[in-house]
C-alpha cells in the first residue's frame, strides 16, 4: 500500500482529446486545442490573453524577457520557493535578490521587500506557495512606488483567490505550470497570462524563435523554442473542464486534515496549513509544520510515515542555501519553515478512508517530548 503526495487525475476525457489530436495529425505546436486551451484558461483566470509554453519554467523565462529583464538587473524573489523562480532570473543574466517569508501564511513578506530595492531592481516575483496567495495589494503598492513590474509565479495556485480575485489577474504577467503534480496537468506544460496585448505579442514572438508572425522565417529577436504541443493542450483542455471539481476536492481534503489534526495544533505540537481571512487557499499540497514540542524530528516523522505507506515531501530548501545561489544572509522564517514543513498526501484521487488513515497515523506518531 502506498498513498502518494499527488498523482495526475485523468479519465476518458483526456484520452478522447488526445485521440482526436492524433487523428488530426496535428501533434506538434499547431492544432485546434492550443488556442482553445489558452483562451479558456485565461478566461478562467479573468484575464484577456493566454500564451502557452513548454513548461512553467519556460513561461516564467518568457515573462521576464517580455518585460525586458536582462543583464545586471535585480529581481526580488522569495527564498522559500521552487528553484525555477530563481533560475529564470539567472537565465536572463539578472540577479535574484531573496526575501524572507511570513510565518503567518508562508509567502514572501511584503514588509521585507523595500529594504532589498536598489537602483538595479526591476521586478518582483511573488510566489503563491503551496496554494496560498501572496498579499498582492502590499506587493503592488511597493512595485508602483518604485516603478517595478510584478510577475506572479502562480504555478502552485490555479484558482486561488486574493480578496475574491483569482491569482494570475493581479500582476503584469502571471505564470502557471501544468506539470504532472500541479492542480491541472498537461504532462509538462505552462502558460503566461496577461491583460497587456503588447506583452502577449512579445511572449509569442520569443516563444517561437523570435520569428515575425506574418513574415515566416524572418527573425527579429533571439527567441526560444518554448512552444506547447497540441497533445499537451488536448490534455489541458479536458483537465480545465474539471478544475472546479479538483479544487473542491482539495478543499475537502484540507478540511479533513484541519479538523482531524486540530487538537495537535491546540497542544502546540504542529501548525496547520494557514488560510488568511483575505485569501482563498487552494491547498495545492496540504502542509503542516512540526514544532519543537514534538518528540520526533521532521525527517524522522517522514521516515515513519513512509514505513506506514504514506508518502510525504519536505518543504523546499530555501534557495539561498543551495550552491548556485549560496549566501550567508539569514532568512529566519523561511529557514524555519523549510526545516519543519511537510507536504501531506493531497491528490484529488485520495480516498476518504486513506485521508482518515493518514490522520490516524499522524496522531499516533506526533507526540510531545
Ligand atoms: C512547478 C513550479 C514551477 C515550474 O514549473 P515546471 O512546469 O516544472 O517548469 C515554477 N515555480 C513554482 C513555484 C513551481 O511550483
């Protein structure tokens, strides 16, 4: 027996779309599903333009390039994120400048941004970590004070809301991933969304080797092959029809964990996945933090869970602690979160009896010192 952290939730509808794509012979980056998926996903987020990409990292890279981020620029990113957020800044020749998290909701702390801004700062990339939105008003206020652009990394937060507005609609360009463990998947895949048609055109140009869209094989910029295939979009179109069902399921799982583990939090042994009053968290991966009052360490607990057939994941290592981005600076909250956080099984295919089993196993293993 094995209960996974996540798994793709696929049925006949993806299969039928893929068959249709293959029968059409349009299996590369042209075909009926691509524009449909782009249009439908942008519309779902309440934004005008969607530009699909080969993966979420490519989408982020394209967004930075389209906004003119280049050599010697500085870009503000949280240190507690998936590595791609920092890597794409480097791809542009720019420097990621790290910011600590909030202990309340684990995202970039807006109060720590201003002190990091220099003459070279051009952009901020808030990351809606584990499905919880960032405080976008606070971030946008700073951005407008210092004339910076904002790129949301919404790879973990499809459908999450900030003051009732969907993430992805709260910045200059927002980027999503459709990797196999994301809220909806295309296998590998990603998308930029924006209300700005000029940015959209620029992204399309860079995605397609910088080729003039009218005069074929006339290249006006150094671009990339970052295109999504029609097969990926075929899968995505089927997935998108089920996104509300997936999100509902994720919230049900979150509710079960929050109720089932509540008294462990009351005893000070753990902290539950937060949801701020202004936020709708989608609990991409429902997570808990272990406190010092707990007898087992985070890593010991994960081993024991594994022995009981329960897969979990540790939080991301803070980016500034890893070789390519190594820094002596302390980011107290992010480091604390990273060393104490665990992602629990959060698949939309998680059976309710399995959720109960995970809760009971956690209750059994998490004890006071
Ligand atoms: C998954 C993810 C990405 C990158 O997406 P890929 O599709 O794997 O390239 C970027 N940022 C965050 C926060 C992610 O979780």
